[in-house]
């Protein structure tokens, strides 16, 4: 029997910082061991990012 899996992960692209020091937020979707990564067109200061919760700290719009 085949097992189905699905996961969504948000992360920062810290290797390519913008001129203002912010990093792009990217999303990785994994379904049945097939991975797709995309940029969600949001930028954030890396010091405000909580990697454990995969979200920003505070009220950041």
C-alpha cells in the first residue's frame, strides 16, 4: 500500500539578501517525495524570523 504525504515549509533565502538587508520568504511544498520551491514575494528582516515556528515575530505586515 502506497503512503501519501504532504508538507509545507516556509523559510528565508538568506544567501540572497536585498539591498535594504531583508531576505525573501520562500515556500517549499512536498507531496509524495516531490519537492517544489517558490518565492511568495514577501520580504522580512532576518532578525524578526522565528525558524522553529516558520513565521515572523511580532506584527509584521
